[in-house]
C-alpha cells in the first residue's frame, strides 16, 4: 500500500484545522483579547509567517538525519500540546508565545510535500502538485466554513482543540507508516546541474512577489465582505472567502477527466488574477463573486506551474532542502503581506489591499518575463493533467 493517500489525507486534515482562523483573526482577537488594532493583527500574522519560514530549513536538515516520518512524530506531539495550551491561555503575551511555538512545531509537516515528491515517480509529479494544491484550496474552503461556524456558535478556543486533534491524527498515520516500513526507496545522490542555484534564486524572487500578492487580501477579507455586502455573519463571509478553493477543486477535476496536456503559461493567469482582484474593489456583490472566481483560477494555475518548475530544477535527494529554500521566499511574501495588510487597512481602508495586490500581480508578471522566460533548465517534458491554461 502506497503511503501517498494516507499522507495526502492527513495533510488535508492539517490544512483544514490550520485554516479555520485565517479569515477571522480580527474577530478572534477582538472577542478573545479585546484587540481591534489592524496593525497588531497584521504584526501577529507576519510573525506567524516568520517563525514558519525560519523553522522549516532546520526541520529539513534534521529530517535528512532521522527521516521525515520520525521527525513528524515528535513535532506533531509537541504541536498538539501547545494547541491545547492556546485554548486555555487568557493572557495576550502568553498566547503570542505559545501560538508561535506551536507554529514552529507545525512547520515540520510542510516536509510532507517534498517527501511525497520523493516517493512518487517523476512522471506523476505534476498531477501530485495539482492534487496537493487542491488539498490546500479545499482545506481552505472547509477551514473557513468550519471556522465561521465555530465562531458563530462556540468559543474560539474550540478551534485550537480541533488543531490538537489533527496533530494527533498525523502522529497516528506516521506511526502506522513507520510500522509498515513505508519509507521512500533510497535515491542516489545527484550532482547539482550548473546554474541551478541561480535559477532557484530567480524562481524564489518570482514566488516572493506572487505569494505577497496572493495573501495580501486574506487577513481582512471577511471584514471587507461584511462592509461591502451589508450581510453580517462569519459563516457567509467564510464561504465567500473560500470561493477560490472551490474553483481549484473544479479545475483539478476538469483537468483529470479531460486528461489535458501540460501547460506552462504564467503571465496570462496572472493577468486574469489581476482582473479578478480589481473586480473585487467595486464593492458590488456580483462583481466580488466574479472576482473571487477569476482570482481562484489564477491562483491554482500559477501555484501549480511555479511549484512544478521547482521540482524540475531540483533532484530527488535535494527535494526537501530546495523546497525549504524556496519556502523562505514564499514565507517572506506571506510575512510582508501580513504585515502590510494591517498597515494598509489602518491607513487607507479595507479596499487598499486589493489594489496593491493587483499591482503586485503586474510586477510578478514582469519579473517572470525578465527572470524566468527562456530558462531552459526547467523546460522539461511532463505528463501534467493540471497545468494547462
């Protein structure tokens, strides 16, 4: 039995639990600690991104020594205990410390991604990347909806108890796979292709811009929706927030059923995503719905294609290491977006993140044309069913 379905399933559970608070941090801090300052919330989210970004390379190095599954046993046990502590704490500074420590431990589960790429043959990489992208988007759907439901009917502390349950499930799956000997076959060390480090750096710069733009609108989207639509309720706001995730699920299903050939276009999806962001600035509910759909289409296409390029540049024995390096750029993008979102909303209102994100997509397209177009190292043939325009 392949470990892939088990690890994809447990990753989905982890993503769902971690996404429950994502659109509702302003409401959470207001209800739990009486904090309403957007800058404080933006700083907290930026610190969340920073600790994950800094922790992952260390976990990657440790995983090369003891193995990914053995590493996850310890880190997810620790994360579960810290999650339960976050559910009980009443002090804001203590919550900061415990929740950031929890995220340091949780960062290790990101290594499941390169682990799966190591297990699966290269011919399936594009499909696996598309599947994992959908897991993240679908997890965002369920997480946002469940998070809104919890905040409407129960105390926010329950979210951290659900997180602890997901950590426990990861521990159980890792134990099961270790007992059955489900570890990847050894892969001979492959020397780096000349120019790979420079290509990874260029890819990282493009990913930084993309992740900054993609995440800038997230922290305050629920508040923007309530203001623009005049419709209160966290559950509805969570459902609208999750529309891009639904689009990603539909796209993967469409691609799988149609067995579509590989595609590599980046600029066109970014242009469509830019239009989607600008539509959401109108304040009209119909335009917001349409904008969320276009935005979701662009996110899925660009994410899959950029991450496929990463694994085309890397080699199996360096997947975890190179993934952790690229994740630094992704994390920086998220960190800057989280910090900037609070400052932008505080200074210019709830609509400003959408305008800046649209500008970011335009800059990302320009950076892609300047830095990555013509990079023949990454132009390899794949059997993708989830990357076509």
